[in-house]
C-alpha cells in the first residue's frame, strides 16, 4: 500500500463532511465524533513522522557527504 499525505487530507475532509451532516443525531453522531477523533490522533502521528523524516533529510543534506547512503525509510 502506498498512501500519500493527499490521501490523509482526503480522509480528514471526509470526516468533516460527515460531522456536518445535519441528519446525524444521537448515537450515530457520537460514533462519528469518536471516529473523527481517532482519525485526528492517527493523522497527528503521520504528520509528526513526516516532519521527522523531512528534518532528517534536511540534516543529511546539510551535513553528510554525498556518497553516504541514507536509510531506505528516508529516501523512499
């Protein structure tokens, strides 16, 4: 599976649309709120991981010899 940050963005906007559904009430609304909260927690971790990788690549560009190989996680 190759997910992209644009996929994450789509999921978050989908959650917003569901929460804006005026026909959602009671337990259905509470369940959708729980799902949206869970999605947000996962999204925060994905974004934090992306920032860590970006910072590592920037640091490598600034301080490493061009012949040094980066770990696969940082170059894929």
